[in-house]
């Protein structure tokens, strides 16, 4: 089913974003290191390349979401989620097939 396929790709792109954000965080954390070996490791590190990939992934996810909106014969589920350790609740609605929020 094409919807499942798109959902899979979306989740892969999302995982990549998470992974590249960690790489950027590691870089930022080590950039002031006084250790020669670590300095050498991060020399010529192209942080902008990772930022570009993250942005590209986000753009593609947005396009795929628009595709899902058109493709899916939505079945909207209303649910409540707990906030603040169960003291507050928020109503959410999402599609049971494409999992988009509405
Ligand atoms: Zn749907």
C-alpha cells in the first residue's frame, strides 16, 4: 500500500534528521576542544552540509505530508493525551491510516 510506503520513507527521513542533529551537536560541543587529536578530527568539518540535508529532509517530509493528505481516505480518531504527569489532558485528532494530525 502506497500510504505505508510513504510513512516508512517519512520515518527514515525523520531518523536522519535526528542523527544529523546529533552530529551537529557533537561538533558544537567539541569545537572549543584543546585536545589536538579531537581538533584534528573536526578540522574541515562541514556543518553547513548537515544543516542543508536536515532542511532538505524537512522539505521532503512536508511534500510527502501533502501527498498523504490527497491520497488517504482519512479515518479521523479523537483521543486525549496526558500533559504534565497526567494533570492536564489535551484533545488530539489524527488519521488512523496516514497518522497525520488534524
Ligand atoms: Zn489519513
